[in-house]
C-alpha cells in the first residue's frame, strides 16, 4: 500500500477545544498556501477523522457537508471556532433559578442543555452521519445497554440503524457527566438510546481510530500504511494531595475520578500507539501534539473573556511550537 491512510484524532476537553481548533486553523492555512487553493479544507486531506466530546464537535464540523452540495465542506476551521468564541459563553452559563432548582449542581447537571442543543441544531441542521464527507469515528457511552458506542459513517451508510443526525451525535459525545444531562436520541430506524460523553473511556480516540482503519478499510492497512495526527486540548496534571483525598467520600471523588479517567486514558492511548508504530519501524507516522495550557484554565467550562483569550493564545503558541511538525504533516498529506 503506497499511499498512507491519514487519520486525524481530536481529544475531548470542553471549551479547551479552542486550543486544537487554533492549531487546525493554522494547519488548514498551511495546506491552502501549499496548494495555492484558498478554499482548501482539511477534510480533503484526511481519510478518517475521529473525535471525543469537544473533539467530536470539531471532527464533525470538519466533515459536515453543505446542504445544497453534499460534496463540499460547509465550514472552514475558523468557522467552527466561532462556535466556541460566539456561543461558548451562552452554552456554559447558568440561569439563577436553574442554580437554585438544582441546588447549585448537586441534584441536577451543572448546566441546562438548551443552549447547547440550539447551537448544535443551528450548526448542523438536518445533516446526517451518513452524509459526512469522509469516514468518521465519534465516541460515546450507552448508559442503558452499558457499552461503549462508536458513531461511524461507514456503519451509517450501511443501515438506518447506525445513522443519526449530526446534531444528536455532537450532543451525545459532549454529554459530560455532572456538566450536562445524558442525551436521549433516536437512530433513523427509530431505536432510542441514552448516551454520555465518550471521554470516560476514550478521551483520546486515536487508538479507536487506528482499530477502525485496521479492520474496516480496504486492504486491512497495517501501521506502516497509516499516518495518525493526534491533537490534545492542553495537558492537565492537577495534583490531588493524599492529606485531603484520604477523607473524601462519594461526592468528593466524583470530579477527581472523571479528571483522572480522562487524563490517564489519553496517556495510555499515546503510549500504546507509540509502541505500535515504533515496533513497525515508522515512529514518525504517529504524531502526537500535546499543547501547553500556559495561562489558560484547565477547567472545561471556564468561558470568561480572560480565559477565552488565554485559550486562543495557548492554541496559537502551540501552533508556533509545533510549526516544523505541522509543515511535515502538510508534506505527508498533500
């Protein structure tokens, strides 16, 4: 297999999705410059795009077609970033009476999902998973059937049982426990499902994407035939002191457990893929971009003006830090 199967994988991280978004915007601009085509879109240069939570929103934004021409991308990366900058403060806002009725998040999700749903409906309309420009893999977790769930466009094209509205998928993959209620959606065959954020088992979905390509793509490509570009949302290493943790009960452990599950999963995925590509003799075909948060908050829901600016700065700083790597990626995919 001469041509590499090109995978783009995007981590979860709430509003920190701004950081990979800014990196992707620079990557898209580099492609436009190299090709001499100011309308070039990232979706044309990857064979599969995977995402979890905020990464799932970015991924489906990249793969979303125009309603009037299903062969053309609807959004540039800059267009997708507007979702975060323009609508993030509304999505992560809490009306006063909601705070009271939920006892400040103790008896209900921290945020009402109405603004999130309205924003996703505005962006994705009635477009379907089966209409994606390229194969996709978006993670979520089925809380009724108690199993991992992967929304893949290859499956969606084969049966209505696997096809969903993009607005419902993005709502499902971003339904982070304690932040938003679980989603309740239907596949096109009418079957109903309840989903939560896929970050609980694959906040970094790169290994899932690798498996999808190995088993579902023509020719059963091996590591030597695959290029993976995996982008994080800012490394979070918050220490939990034993002196405090030893006395925590169920309530106190909720947020730390979610944080630890997500960060440890990211590290495990990167470790295993590095081992796989090293063993195949092609270590440079697995590219992991792990941005620094710099002055930005690690919180997934900090949408203050100061933090939005800090996230933008962190993304642009990461793009400069990884400039040579981004140029190498462009050379490999164009």
